C-alpha cells in the first residue's frame, strides 16, 4: 500500500511538471529551449523559497503562543515578524517576494510582480544574489493567460500536499534538469549525476566534517547528497564548509538556488567560470573532494596550461581530452596529509595509452585507493560506462 501511495505522489508531481512544459511549449514569446528552462526553474525557486518562509512564520507563531504571547498583537508582530530571523536557513522575504503575494496577483500584472520579487530578493540577500536572471519574466512577457496558468500549476507543488518527502525539492529540480539537459552530447558534455552514484561516492569518502570541494559542481548534487547523509547520521551540516565552481552560467545559478533552498552556506565564487583557466579557489586545500567532471572533454587545453603547476610532478595531460587534467586538478586541491577524493571518469580513461606515465606515477605516489567500475546507462543523456 505504501509503495502504491508513493507512486501516485510521484505521478501527480510529474503530471504537474509535464503540464508546465506543455504551457511553455504552446506559449508565444516563451523563448529558446534554455530560456524556458530558466523561467521554469526560477518559478519553482520562488515557490519553494516562499513556502519555506510561510512555514517559518507558522513555526514562529506557534512558538510565541507556547510562550504565552499573542502573534496577532500589533506590538508582538512588529517585534518578531516585521524583520523575522530564522535559525534553519529560511530566508526572510519582503512582502513583494512572498509566494502569497505572487499567487494573488491578477494575471495582467504577473510578469512585473515576478521580476519585482526577484529584484527584491537579489537586493536583500547576498547569498541569493546570482541565483537567477533578473528581468526574466518581463523580457519574455508571456501573455497574461499563459503566465497565470504556469504560476497556478507551480502553486500545486507543495510538501503540504505531497507529504514531507525529504527530497521533494530535489525531485523537481532533477525532473527539469533531465528534461532541460545542459549542453549534453553522447561523449562530450555535462551530465546530471544520479543520486545513487553520488550516494556511493559520499559513502566511500564520508565527507561529514571539514571542507568539501567540487571543481565541476553542476547543480550542487554532490553537496546536497552529502548533507543528507550527514543528517541521516544525526550530524551537523553546519560543520561542512562547501566550495565549488561551475562553468555553465545556467547551471551555476541552479546550484546557488538549490543550495540556498536547503540552507547550505556555500562558496561558489562570484561568477560561472572554468576551473582550468580561472581557478576561483586557487591555493585552497580541502579535506574532501567529490566530482563528476565532463567526460572526455575536448578543447580544454591552451598554451598557458603547458607548464601549469598542477601537473608539474606528473606530466602534462594529453590535449585529446581533459580526463587526467581533472584528476591532477583535483589532487592539487587536496590537503596533503589527510585529503580524500571520490570522482567519476569514463571507463576509457583507465587504459588510454597517452596517459600511461601519469597512471604509473599516481600508483607510485599511493594516490589510488579503490576503483569501482559501474554499470552502463546510469545517465540520462548518455549510455557511457563510468568508473568511480
């Protein structure tokens, strides 16, 4: 019975998200494939951050009642609610940025209301700035009927309706990341990392306290899954200091959204950029590194990297692909005494002839503890076989 109920929940959520995609497909001025994706993810972000704020206010009201105070008293509201603070990562939102304001805005004013909400959030919170593109909705300027239908569908996504599923937010993001994959091709590109694969790596290296780094962090999945494991072991996620970098601007924004919604403090740099050409965390060494770098990435090399310090003790990685450049980049950020890393590579990287000397040196330097060969077809956009 429980399995059936869970299946119905998932099906209902999928139906809502599928309807959102249909609305955007049919709407005029909805933009490119990627603009549709950004619009949808931004709406989901506003929905979840708004619901989290509402939950925080509700909990605050209950706490005040338990203390014998009246939440409806004008003085009490001024003292506790006008500038509310929360200890669980919930963000205090100005009136114009609350979902309750957005959902009650008449259809002709929705595009402006949504961009006003985004501007206020970006202005009020340094941590949330850069999570989205301001002006998203007025630039596209969907017809009142279309934007209203879209907002009404997103309004149906609520943990109050679907239950306290710990990964409801992750589920929605995963759906759209699958459907709106970023620059993914069969052999060269960026792939969404399935939860089970992330869970395997996190379980192997146990990043439960200290600094955690991902040089190609994508949507932040490695960080989120690690935090879930810490919570499952009754640990304190505040004892993990998160660092990451992401090259694709849209995915960088998604990572900031995802981490902010989960109350995870993070250091992703001020902008999206490549770890190779502009290392935003240069000179910092980490306790743990988790990564799923792009498989067989071509076009990564330029002459400025020829004598790079990251591979000075090994050999310059081949220009043909970046697999071993990623490995040596990861090693360059590990704490020498006790740093540990877990990452994915295409299986072909295990026997490339032009990286033989680097592999020998890695083994001689005792840098390899385990290699786990994983099954094919783990990823949405490629059937490439991988190694952890």
